[in-house]
C-alpha cells in the first residue's frame, strides 16, 4: 500500500552506503502515487528529491524534505518487425535486469551496458555509457511527469540533448521532471560494437561472439576493476573524463608525452581522468574512512563509516592535485546532495 514514510534511513538506498535519513520518503509504483506525493511536497513546501537506485548520488547530510522513488514497472513491446523491436519500460525497473532480459530475448543494443547499477528511469539523465556504447544510441523517447504542472511530456531523442554523461535532464530541466518511462529501439540483427579497450581480447576465450558472451565479457572486465557496492561503498566514476582541445593536448604532451587520450569530435580529445588521478599519486590511497580504489583511480570508496563530507573533501583534494599537476579541472560526475 502507498504510504509516505517518515525519518527514513537511506543507507541501503545509496551505493556509497552513507548513513543519513530522509524526513519523508515515498516509493511510487504509479503515476497516481507520484502525483499524491508531489501534492504533499507542494502543500508543505518541502525540498524535493527524486531517487532511483542511488548509484550516482552522494548524500552529505540528512535530507530535510521528501524523497520520491519512482517504481513504475513493466517492459512492454510496442512495435516490432523482423529487424527491430520497440519497448516501453517503467522507470523503476532495474537497469541490469532489463539488460539481462534483452540479451536473453536476443535483442541487441544494450549488452555493452551490462552490469551498470541503477534504474531504467535514470539511464537518460546522464546518458549512461560503457564499452563504446551510450544509452542515447537506443533511446527513442523519454516520458516524464512535470512536477510544476503535473502534465505528462514525451521527449524525442533529439529533444533530450544527449551528450557525454549529459542530457537536458541534468541541465535546463534538472529537478523539474520525473522520468516515468523510457522507450527503446533494439535490434534483432547482430550489430556488435567491440572496439573499446580490451573487450575483443576478453571475448577471445569464447567460441563465438553473441549477445550473451558480450554481456559476460563486459561483466568480467567490470568485476576485475570496479568495487562491488555491496562490499565497498562507491558510485562508479566520481569524475567525468575531461575533454580538452587538441592544442591543449599538445601543450600537455610537452611535459607528459605518454598522456593517453581518445579522439572526441574534430577539435577535442578525451583524457582518462583515472590516469590523471593515478599520476597525481592518489591511486589506492586511504584517508581515514575514505579512499581511492586500488584498481581504478576514478572510483572513490567508502571504507566503512564515511560521511558524504569526507568523500567531498577527498574529491576536492584530488581536483586540487590534478589542477596543480596538469592544469586540468576535473568535473564531478556524481550528484552531490
Ligand atoms: P540515482 O543515483 O538514484 O540518481 C541519479 C540522479 O538522477 C539524481 O540526481 C536523481 O535525482 C536523478 N533521478 C533518478 N531517477 C530519476 C527519475 N526517474 N526522474 C528524474 N530524475 C531522476 N554510469 C555510467 O554511465 N557508466 C558506467 O559504466 C557506470 N558504472 C558504474 C559502476 C558502479 C559500481 C556504480 C556504483 C555506478 C556506476 N555508474 C555508471 C553510475 C550509475 O550507475 C548511473 O549513473 C545510473 O544511471 C544511476 O542510476 P540510479 O537509478 O542509481 O540513479
Ligand atoms: N586509467 C589509468 N589508471 C586508472 C584508471 C584508468 O591509467 O586507475 C586509464 C588507462 O589508460 C585506461 C583508461 O584510463 O586505459 C580508461 O580506463 P577504463 O577503461 O577503466 O575507463 P574510464 O575512462 O576510467 C569510463 C567511464 C566508466 C565506464 C568505462 C568503460 C567515465 C567517467 N567513466 O571509465 O563509467 O564504465 O569508461 O566504458 O566516462 C561511470 O560513469 O560511473 C563509469 C564507471
């Protein structure tokens, strides 16, 4: 039954494992419940936050208002032919369970995005990406509930202004809409994307390349370098990989000829922040309750009883060192609350 809970503990609702509470919390399995919850927030003039799986947030204090967790479920086929299938998926579906379902059905397009934590409703917000694929490549539309007007909107892919870890929902529409459903177009024909890092290599141990094996290879690579949130609190990459123009890269190469980079547009390149952080000496460092993961320097970890403030302090120290060493400003990917 729908209920708004009070003084709700959030430790199990954020993958960093930060021990804070929300004044009110409501899990909403339908649009009706979303509307009822929004009305409470409006009546009491409370701060409002939307929470999915909590895998890209860092709480720095108790939340003084209402947290709404959209829990709309369902994977509905809305159209298909021999080549493609179109799906409407509820925001509250678990992202990786959705990927697993698609792979089992033989629908391609999301297999490289295996094992990313979080909910389907959140995937458009930062346009989740991994192993050469971004979710924008398969999203056709995003359906939202506008908090102010309680109107339903449908945003076509082009209206979402997707970019690298970016979308309109992180910018102009931040905090203004609740994503209720995401529409995907997946492929029934093989169209594998295998050119990222060591994915090909990882696949060489399988006798054939298919969706299942790509999913397994991605899971194995991820397991080898990313900490499991159930064991070690974290939110994946804490920073974005910085994008710099080619002239700036040439300057950097004068002092750091070995700097890795990937082409990103005609005039710019992306530099792995993990490398910058490692060069600045932070990889594997521990400071009281927080640390930098020993296998992937882009991941900050909770060593047990960290507060959000401690993580933020560590992040600022890292930003400072990278700035001093390379003149590059690291931008946080994680949403600080
Ligand atoms: P939350 O953390 O709950 O929310 C994130 C933001 O979205 C918040 O600002 C929240 O207010 C807002 N929000 C959530 N749901 C809604 C909604 N329905 N409507 C409106 N706003 C909403 N990300 C990648 O892109 N690639 C990776 O490879 C990757 N690997 C990861 C590995 C690990 C171990 C972890 C812990 C995280 C990783 N991430 C990765 C980050 C994270 O999984 C994604 O950003 C994911 O999409 C977050 O989903 P969530 O439901 O947990 O979002
Ligand atoms: N590197 C280092 N040291 C490190 C980590 C990385 O030198 O400690 C360098 C290496 O040169 C390595 C390169 O960085 O080859 C790239 O590393 P990796 O393949 O692990 O990817 P990443 O750039 O660190 C990005 C995403 C991940 C995503 C992977 C795989 C961002 C901010 N992060 O990480 O997404 O899973 O690529 O595609 O773009 C997330 O967003 O939370 C996340 C985990």
